[in-house]
């Protein structure tokens, strides 16, 4: 019998885990899902978008920590042509992370007042870096994206089913 997953081998998945209330387990749920998928051999990128409590960023130990994170991604102050400037590698095979890093709590206000604030993350994820991560082998050896959270506090998973 054919596995149902094999029919979706070339399609990325986006799974939002969001809530406007804190303490409901969004970071834990998305971290568990990220770890499970990575252990299953799926390429995963966790983008911790919970800027007020960046728990998902701290759950996994990092093999390499990029000098930039969510703040620079959404403020468009990082060169996305340099993936290692934004994508950190966890010690878990197949799991990369874009960490939440807004220590001065400026991101919410900046996104509120930006003309494309509510759509910024969606727009940024259209960048060729993320398309490349989805379609081709990358020098970080990661292709898909698990994104945790955006402006409503939460987690979002973008995951590639192919190897």
C-alpha cells in the first residue's frame, strides 16, 4: 500500500500554531513537532516568532549561532544572500533555527507602524533564500522551514516533505 506522505513529497507545509494568550504551549508544541520531524529525517527550520518570550529558540542547543535573528529578518537589516547570517544550526540533524532576538521589545511597534507590518513575514519568506531552502540543497544542508510565530504570538511550521 502506498504511503500517503509519498504523494506530497514536493510540497512544503505551513502549520500555524498561534494564540493571542501566553502560556498555552505554542513554543513547546512547535519545538516538539520540529524535533519529531527532524528525527524522522525531514529538513526543518524553526523560526521563533514569539518575541516576548522566545522559548522555542532556547529549547535546542545550537551547534552554530547566527549573528542575526528574527529582529533583523523582519526589519530587513540582514543580507539574506548570506544564509549563515540568519540561520542557526541546532545540534539535532535536520533542524535549523532562526532565533527570536528582540531584547529591547521594538519589533511589535515597528511591525504595527510598518505599511506591510502584518504581511512582512509572509513577504520575507518569498525571498530566494527560503525558496532555495525549499527546492535545493543548501550549504547549511537544510531545505525546509519551520517557522515559529509571527505577530500574534505563536508558531508557524513550514516543512518540506522531500529529502
